[in-house]
C-alpha cells in the first residue's frame, strides 16, 4: 500500500485513501498560498472601490451634487474603477460605485452630477 503525503507539509496522511491534506490547517495554508495573488488583486480593487464610494458619499451629503472633476481627483478618486453603469433614455451614462453614481458632462468643463441611488 502506497503512503500518501500531505500536499502542504509532506507529512504522511492517515485516514481515507482520497485525503490530500493531513488536517484543516494544512489545507487552509495550501489554498491561501495558492490563491494569494488573486486575493491580493481582489483586495486592491475592493479597497479602491470603497475609497471611491467614500469620496462620493463625503462630497454628496444631500443625495445630489454638482462637482468639478478635479475635486474628486484631488481627493484620490480613481475613475477607472466602478461597480456598474446605467444609461438613461437621453444617452447619459452614469458610473456607480455601489450606490453612489456620477455622470461626467464633457460640455460643461467636466462637471459631475453625483447622485445616490435609491433602492426599493
């Protein structure tokens, strides 16, 4: 009979023949190490999205505000990250960071209309 070894610590495995790890800790360590690059990327994106939402919330306390694009940029807003888009009947595209959205008006010197989405 072949003795299998743990994929993480390489210790002999006791128990079922289809076991891959000697215990929960080794399984968790192995999977965390295997997925660390993807997890770091996701953490970085989520951190940016949360920061964007926080900036929109701070600059829009009343549910609707008109701002200059520079105001968001100076607070660290990153226009490359958003969670959703919504296009109106008049062809305006709003970019949302969770429940806060903005529309860039290129004709009015890049003013932004910032809105808070109301959920039903």
